[in-house]
C-alpha cells in the first residue's frame, strides 16, 4: 500500500468536506447573556492570585530547607560559617594590628 | 466596504466604553466562521458550542488588546484557533490512542484503494469518516498543523500568525505531524494487510 498516496487521498477527502458554518438558534443571545453575567476581568485580582501562589511556594521551600538544615547533622570538620565570615571581614583589621605590634 | 469597516470600529469602540449590546452585531456577523473553525477540532455539537462561546467571552474580555491595525476578523480567528488548540490539549487524554476497528464502508474503501488507488474516490463518505477518525488520533499540535497547512491550505507564515508559534517551529511541527500521520496510516496498513 502506498502510504503517501493514501495520505494525499484522505487529505483531499477532508478538503472536499469543509465543516458547516451553521449557527444554533439564538446563539448570540446566549453569548450576550454570558457576557452580562461574567465578572469583569480584574487584572489586579489576577496579580494578587499569582503573588499568593508564589508566596505559598516560597513558604514551602523555606520550611523544607529549615527542616533539612535542622535534621542534617553537621560534618565533623565543618567550619562555623559565621566565624569564617567574621574572620574574612576583619582580616584587614587583624593585619593592621599585627603590623602595629 | 468602508462604511462597513467604520461601523465595525464604532461597535468595538462602543463595546470598549461599556456598551455590551454593541458587541452583539459582531457576534452575529462572525459566529458562522468561528463555528466552522471549531467544527474542525470538535465533533460533538455541545463541545463546538462551548468552544465558540469561550471564543466570544475571551474576545469581549480582551477587546482592549485589539489595536485596530488589522481587521477584527483576523484578530478573532487568531483567538479562535488558539482556543481550539487549548480545547485539543485539554481533551488529549480522552482521545483514542489506538485505531478501533474499521467500519465496513471504510474497509471497502481501503480495499478498493489497495487494488486500484484511482478507483477509491476521495468524494466517498467512507474516506471522510476515515480522515476524521485519523485526525482524532493525532496529537494536538499535529492535528492543528495538518488542519491549517494541508486541509485549509494556509501558508507557514499565516499559521505562525494564527498560532503564535515561530516560523521554524511551525516547520518542525509540520514535519513531525506528517510523520505522525504516516505512522498511523502504516499501522492501519500493517494491521490489515500484513
């Protein structure tokens, strides 16, 4: 069976049978009723919803990381980060003191 | 023609100012086109009506984004095609993943095609049924592309404007869609004749 030939024939069949453009009775009335009853699109509300969702995601991540850091035992050779940071920040002052001596 | 365009612009301007009733003539004028488009992607009439209603609701809500530099119909058809694509994607799980048994007329038509391709007419209702069932099996992007490119005979640029996909993406999806269709047809042929 020639698949490409079959495909072309079926596409031709689809072209020969375009869908109807019939509109159901009183369809425009139905649409207008929907428009009248639909709440107006509030962009601020959309923003607020998106922000609340992202706040929820951030809170979940923060909780997860908090629990993770509490439950993970510190490695034996780990350096206290706060002390290392302080030492780095004050390195210049320490050097100055050393020279003064 | 010009008076008609002015009227349309006036209707849109009035609707934007809050006069919702001015929108109704636009719904009446363009609903046939939107229905014809929706019927290409949904078979059940209730689904078609839901799609068209959604198109009009979106059109009303997003009317302020219509800049008026292109005809309203083009803007509306873009919205219609994208709504139809969303419909296909949301109903993706419901589509049959395997080709159920062919009906007797479909089998007869295929038999005729195998024996003598020219004798199987594309005017036959069996051919129409077969292509409809085949289209329902395609993935949403493949179905959209085959419909726009091959059945409606639109250009790649036009499809890019309608779908919001880039031109290279349309080309890639067209290539994949044809391959997907060929694969489906090959499966039918294999099941039936091998």
